[in-house]
C-alpha cells in the first residue's frame, strides 16, 4: 500500500529537486572555476610555463648557434697555423723571436702593440 501523496507535496518535492540540482551545479562550476584560476593547472600557471618554454627554446637556439661557432673555430685552429698564431698573440700575449711587446696599463682588453727589430 502506498500512501496518498497530494499534488501539492509532489510539486514541493520537484521544486526541492530543482533547487538541489541548481545548487549542486553551481557548486561544481564554482569549484572548477576556482581550480582554473588558482589551482595547479591554472591559467596563470599555464602562461608562466609557456613563457618559460619559449625562453628555453630561445636559449637552446642561442646555444646551438654558439656551438656551431665554436666548432668552426676549433676546426680553424686545427687546420690553420695563422689562426693559432693570432690566438696566441691576442689571448696569451706571445711574440715572435725578436719582437717587442708594449703593454699599456689601465686597459681592460689584452691588446698590445708589437714592433719588429
């Protein structure tokens, strides 16, 4: 036997269900919004990670070009004696026999003047 439920009670029950669905949906959407704005996978976090990615890509590109430059410099040093002499003069301050090197103080670069006797 089922108890007789009035039409008014059924309407009230339907309204309560609608309110529960409305508030439940509102809560879930609000929770998702908070996660998107402040969570670990939030929009600001995504944007900062994207910026970091682009910065790293730029650094990789710079390092690849520097690698290429260093490889060509290394190859030049292996095959070109003039290049070795130039490097020895500029970086190490070496001179050929009979040359005199004049160095000037208060200069940040290791450049010098060389005169032959």
